[in-house]
């Protein structure tokens, strides 16, 4: 199985970063992807921990979204900060997660992340539209551990 460093090729990583930039273009929302090899914690719990470690709770509108991938554990989680959780439909995260996992099952890791990111971006745009004074509060690069 791949490690976090080998999960995506450099070209695929760039496509994911490009998808984050595209998804954030029309919104004040912030999207991050974190890939790691292994954790003893359940994926949702670890994703919440990584969310805090990356400072994603610091966005002005509390509208950060994290895509978490546990490579060797075959785990995935997507979480949003309280600002977006208050406005999206209850099943939004599960529906988005299902899109990503379906691609992952087909070994299409980059495609799964890109589709999920763009889907999240559409929803962020709906609830947190871009305004002229928005700044990119968090880096678009993929974090790894």
C-alpha cells in the first residue's frame, strides 16, 4: 500500500491544489487536505484533531473544510467548521464523503479528492460568497504527516 508521500503523484497533488484554488475562487470558505499514514484514533476524531492543529478554526467566518485521508488505515473523513455546519443540509458531508469514497474504491484517489473538493466549494459559494475584501486565510497545499 502507498504511504502518505506516495498516495498522490506530484502532478496529481498539483491537480488537487488547483481544485482547492478553483473551489475557493468564488467563496470566503477555506478547504484543506491532510494525508497521513496511520493513526490509532477513529478517522473523524483524528480529522477533528488535525483541523485544530492546522488552525482551521481560526477563519473569520468559521467556514473551513478538511478532507482527511488515512492511507494505510484506508480511512477518510470530511469535516466542516461550525459556520458551515450550521447552514448545509444534514446529509451534505455524508453525500460528499460518498462521492470521494466511491472513487477511492476504484483507486482514483486524485479524482475522488477533486470531485469532493469541487462539491464542497459549490456549497461554500452558496453560503459564503466571495467578497472583494476576502483573503486566502489558509494555504492550499496538501499537508502530510
